[in-house]
C-alpha cells in the first residue's frame, strides 16, 4: 500500500468523522429547540444562541478541514 493512499484514507476518515459531528450539532440544535419549547426557564434565548453558535462553529471547522486537508 502506497504512503499517499494511507494519508488519503486518513484524510477521508477525518472528514467522515467531521460529517458525523455536523450531524450531531444539528441534532443538538433540534433537541435544544424542543427542550426550550417544553421547559420555560427564562433563559431560552441564551441556550438557543449557544446551540446555534455550536452549529456554526462545527460548520466552520468542517469547511476548514476541507480546505486544509
């Protein structure tokens, strides 16, 4: 097996893991949305904002990984 193929497989594995993390971030946003609609605590805006920030950072990391890898 050529060394270039090994590195290519490692890059694909990292990108696949990053895609899974993006799916996780989307699920977090969905769960936070459902939770804040169910439980009224007074700081729903902060929790939703943090969930969306997490999603945007995950998207940014994914795009950065595509560019750098």
